[in-house]
């Protein structure tokens, strides 16, 4: 329902981009969640730097890789 309301209000509920440059201002997010994505990004180091750029000070990243290892949460 929330997604439908956002869509009708002209605000996109999500965006698809390359992963190395998002069209958001610096320090735009309190938290970022990424699940099974980074194994598919050729320049994953650039994508990680982009996450750092987007996080507010004290922001949290929930990172769940595609391969079999522990999920971890990082705080900036």
C-alpha cells in the first residue's frame, strides 16, 4: 500500500541504477540495506565508497553477500 501511495504521489518507491553513482545528495540515509548484490557489481570497491558517501554520520549498513558467509552490520 505504501508503495502505491508513493507512486501516485509522484515519488518513486525505488530506483534502479548502476551501483557506483546514485542520484542522491551526500549523507542522505540513516541506513542502507544491500542483499546479494555486490557479487554482481564489477567495480564493487567504487560501490562501497558510494555507500559511504550516502550514509549520514553514525549511519548503519546491513550487508548480506550472495556467497555463504555471515551477514554483518557496519556502523560508520
